[in-house]
């Protein structure tokens, strides 16, 4: 195995087409928009808080100017630049909105950072489950009525959090959710990691509203995933007076590095400038390119709807006569890299840097694969081979939020952790979140019981070469229930 540097250099030379993060899709985008010099002189730009460079955690100079640009772009009361992804914004947003030991209403298909915030703030979750899109085996929207019920039953909850869009672009009716959350006097936090572009694309039509427009209080978006800033940079938007901005500042300084990268922050500046100066044309072109792709390959894609961010191209591999794994393999053989696949759904993530040529190449390869496959025979196999469901839907019955406190006590009392093989862990309590990555949604949370269904699902994922955090060499950390 070569070094990381060798790997990156080889990848850079490969001429591959990226349908994964980051959204800029390579240095060509920076060069095309006049930032080639920045890309070329990255190492010289790697400075720290020298005189004139401002301070991320007490910004009143050049960094504040960037944050102000974002506040204007998103129509936010205040924006915060993030150097540890949406993950750190989610943690800070939750810790600033929910008191220690308090309660939060959360979508069960939330990202692991939400679960980490629970641990850090000793916060009790009340789970709201997304619907399931049975035809494609992935999570659907979260219903506003389910959130309303949870709010009625839990007047002591301080906030509500959900991902919107989720990894596949599935959105919920955020306007209705914001209304019900605010009627109950609570804070709505939206994990918009996958939708930092939505605000700017509202004028392009046919895409779901951004969380900022829909009325959320705190919105965190990974500008690195779909826009042009570098990996790990992100933006947190505070859109109302319901949360104290000083509290957000305090939580962010607790969990981010005291040496924030100026390269990342400068890339946020570049991204903001490109949006301000050329956004109108770029977003229109992106939307048109995606429309073009749907008109050519729409028969293999998940149908467009008002609740889908269709810039994420969800390809149903079974319609091409293969499984998600097989399709991913065929694409990667041709140097096309998708973002993720679970079961038969493979998602190709477009971004601000996606060009018509990228989409043409993907279309050509899909057509070639469809022609090559005998759909009927392979379709049967694909059903057999499909994962039981996408990761976020394989939720164990034990994942009921109301039992959280009890389990946590049980867990503490049981005390002694053991390391067991997956097979021997059935019936034990999990000592560490078990998280297939991607999409980064815990299947079993710390303190929950591991059942035989979980074990067989996890074994299937491992056999198929998926990454599962919390499992090392086929073993998990767990302890006996009392
Ligand atoms: C739904 C969701 N939320 C949050 C995150 C975290 O974002 P980041 O990688 O910017 O920290 C991810 C990462 O993929 C995600 O999928």
C-alpha cells in the first residue's frame, strides 16, 4: 500500500469524474472562476492568527467580513464560519439550545453528530421516525404531525432537530414543521449538511425550500458538500432570536480547534464571492444540467417530487439490471465515483462544480450498462442480493427514545465492558454507537440492546465491504444487561 500522498496524487492524475463530495469537483472550478492562484499557493496561505488575520472566535476583521457575506446570502441574523464541518455546528447548536440533562425531539435518521451531542450534553432524545419509502427501501420525510405529537407529549423538550435534505435528498415539509415547533415555543434546528445550495436554488424552481426560508432557527450547511469551499468548511446560520448567539459562540469555541485553518476559511471566502458575483448563472446552469440528465436517464432515477432535492441523482440499479454494489463497481471501473449506495439505490451527488461533460459521461456509462445487462435475470439476483433495507431503516425495535434514561442507568450499573464477536453480542447492551458510514446514522446506539436482526444486518454490511464504525475486527464493545 502506498502513502496517502501517493494515493491522492494518483487520484488527481486519474482524470476521474466525481459524483461525490466535495462540491467544487476539483481545481478546474477554482481556476475557471479566477482563484487558480489560491489553489496554486495553498501552502503559503497556511498561516495562523498573525496581525491583521482576525480571530475566528472573536471576529471583528476579515473573518467577520466573510461571515457577514454568508448572513446576507442566506438572509440569516448571523452566520458562523465552521472549520470542523456541519458536525461541529450541530453539536454547538444542540448544546446552545438544550440545557444539560434536558430533552430534544429528533429524527431517528439523524447523523451521528446529533447522537454525539446527546452524550456531551447528557441529553435525552425523543425519537420521531421518518416514513419509509417501501418501493426504494430508504427513509422518507418526517411528518409534521409526528413532530406535533412528540411536542404535545414532551412539553419539557427544548428543541427539535432533523436532517433536511437527508443523504438522498429527501426533504420534509419544513414550513409546517417550523410552524408547529414555534407554536410550542421551541427551537427548530435543521441539519442542512446536504442542502447548503437550496437557498440559492430557490429561484431555479422545483427544488424544496431551504430551511432558512422555511423558518428554522438554526441551520447548519456543509458548503463543502455541494458548493465550492474545501472539505471540512461549513456555515451555521442563526435565523431568529430564540437562541442566544453568545451561547453558540461559547459552544463553538469549546469544540473547534484553537488553530482554525485559514485555508478552509479562505475557501469559504472564495465560495461566498463566487456565489455573490456569479451565483445567479451558476445555479441556473447547474439546475439545467440536472434537468438535462433527468430527460436522458430519468427512467432509471428516483422520481422527482416536491420533497426531493433532485440534484442528488438516485439511480435505481435494479432498473439497470444489477445491484447497487454491482453498479458502483461498474462505475468505478470507468473512473466514475458515486457518493453512496445502499441496497439498490446508488446516489451520485452533483455540486456547483458538476459540468455537462460529467453528466454526459455518467449517462453514456449507464446506457452501456443497461444495454449489457439482461435486466430480467439480473433483476432477480439483485433482489436476492439487496441489503435488507438502507442503513437508516434497519432500526432495531430497541431504539425507542423513551427507554433511553432507563437504559443509560442500566448501562452505568452494568459497568463492565466486554469485547465480543458480533454473533456473541446478541442480547448485550451496546457500549459504543454502531454506525455504517456512509450514511453515518447509528443503527444501534450506546446503551441499546443488540438483537439478532441487527447482527445479521451488520454481518451483511461487513460482508459487502461497507465501513461500520464501532465494529473492529468483527467485534463490538458491549456489556451485560442487568
Ligand atoms: C445528514 C448529515 N448531517 C451531517 C453531516 C456532517 O457533515 P460534515 O461532514 O460537514 O461534518 C453529514 C455528513 O455526511 C450528514 O450526512
